[in-house]
């Protein structure tokens, strides 16, 4: 394609201006994620506080108010404190989010989380009055927690730096795995408190174990080395053998067998300890994310300063009367090929060649970032697609969430395909039939 030569015009937009604007855009995005990092950290802390509150509330309701009365009050107070920290972090980035409108999905997720938090006072009042069953309390807390985790998922979608996306992907999957661990704690506590596990509880326990391990596997593929090692250390801890034994015990106890009265307390303590260690892993990822944000912001700021200095120096060079034509097409290796022809607008060979190099360098760098970004965000898209497929199965087969997950896994095994492939096929078919 041949671009006609532009006439000399001082008001005409230049390549230099857009190269600088490109760098400034990148710098602004990184600055935004420095602020977003504080919000993500506050969400992680609030989720952990609500998980503790849910656990204490379950024991309180399950024991008809005989146990964990004071513990529940303490967890409520701590969750309230963490909610105020979350509100402050959100207030600090509020203008950025609502003025620049980074992502409609992210804003919708935040709105959903805030709506859920508005109902927390009423939920606590019902727990205190023991006016709702354990299952309903668990479901209400879990829905609220999930709405907060989805905000982190939405934040990951707005990142343009691959290294930040990878850490956010790891964080989302760790938070989901930790939440599934908390739900397993609740299910196990219910079964052990009753002295037996019925078929529904056994299936629920099996599903929670399988799905949280899947989350942890994705985490290990995207997290930094130190955080991965912390999770591996947790998995090899002696406590895990006892948890495995109790899982097997609970799922094998039948109608004519019973468990000792202390098993429920032992289970709750072990799983609470496990969740606290998972929180330490989460904090390690958060620290890596913040450190990487700071590091990339400093790099981008230095690069922008260097680029502005270079552009200023190029602008001071004497230009020849005869414009130089600069060829601006390259192959995959970055080598110049015959192709598009641009007028240098009177820029000399040294200056034109430098601007050409800068354009090529920026293009290659952004292309590599796009490829790295795509591979990291594929994991997020796979997760969303699987959840869509599960919702479709629930709606069309009139089954619950656990059964839908089991159906999806069975379809994958029967077809010899991976879960994301089967999920994509289901969603595509639904789109065609809709």
C-alpha cells in the first residue's frame, strides 16, 4: 500500500507524538494497577474474614447457639474492620474507575459485590437470632464471597502487561481454591456433627476436593516461584495426611457406624489451619504482584523519559531539503522488507532511521506482549466458559451446581477431551440454538 506524501504542516500528527503517547498510555495503565493492587489486597483480606465468619456462624447455628458465640462476634467485628479497609481502597480508585470506564464488566462486578455487602447486616441479624438453617447461611456467605472474587477476575481482564496478568490469574485461582476449601470445611463439619455422611454430602465433598485441586494446579502454572513453593510445602505438610484420613472416614461411615464426638472439632481445626496457610500463599502472590507493579511502573517511566529525550534530540537535527523515504514493513523476524513507503517529511537519514527503529522496536515489543497476554488470559476465558457450560447444564437438565460439574467432567472423559474444549462446544451449541 502506497501512502501519499504529506505536505509540510506543523500541525500534522507525527510518528514521534504517537510513540510518546503509546508509552504514556502504558505508564497510565501501570499506575492504575498500582492502585488496583491495593483494592485486590483488601478484597483478599475481606474474603478471608468472611470465610472465618461463615465458619464460626455455621458452628454457632449447628450447635443451636451452644458453641462459638464469642468466636462469631469476634469474626463479625474483624470482617467489619476489613470491609472498611475495602471501602477505603475502592474510594481511592473510584474516580479512575468511573471516569475512564476501564471495563463495563469490572464495574458490574463491583456493583454486584457492593449490593451483596449491603445485605450482610441483615444476614448477621438472622444468624444471631438463629432464624435460618446452616445451609442457607452457608449459601448466603458463599454467594457474597464469590461476588468479591469475581471482582479480581474482572481486574485481571483489564491488565495489559502479561506479567501482571499471570499473577492475577494465579491469584484468582488460588482464591477460588481457598473458597472451595472453606466450603469443604463447612460440608465436613455438617457430616461429622451428624455422625455420618449421606450420599448428597459425600458427592458434595468429592466435588469440592476435585475442583479445588484443579484450581491449585492452574495456580502453580502461573504463580511466581516463591508462592508456588509455599503451596507445595502446604501440600506436603503432615496435616494433609490427617485431612485425607478424615475425608475417607467421613465418606465411608454408613448408617450403622458412628464417629466420636470430637471428630467435628478436629476437622474444623485442621481445615481452618489449612485455610490460614492458604492465606499466607495468597499474601505472597499479592506481594509479588505489588512488587511487579512497582518494577514495571519504574521501567515504563524510565523508558518514557528516555524516549522523550531522544525525540527532542532528533528534533534538533538539521533536515536536508530532500525528504527521505523510509520503508516500514518487516517480517516475523523483524527484518525490513520491501513494502509500505512513508515520507520522512524532510527528516534526514540519521533521524529518519532512528524513528523507524523506534517504531519497529515498539511494534515488536507490543506484539510480543499481545502474544504473552493472550496465553495468560486463555486461562481466565477457560474458567468463564466452564462456568457458562455449568449454568447451561443446570438450566436445561434441572440439576444443581455439583451435578452439572460432574456431568461436564463425565462428558470430557467419555469424549477423551479436556474440560475447556467440551465447555466451549456446549456454549457454542447453546448460542446456535438460542
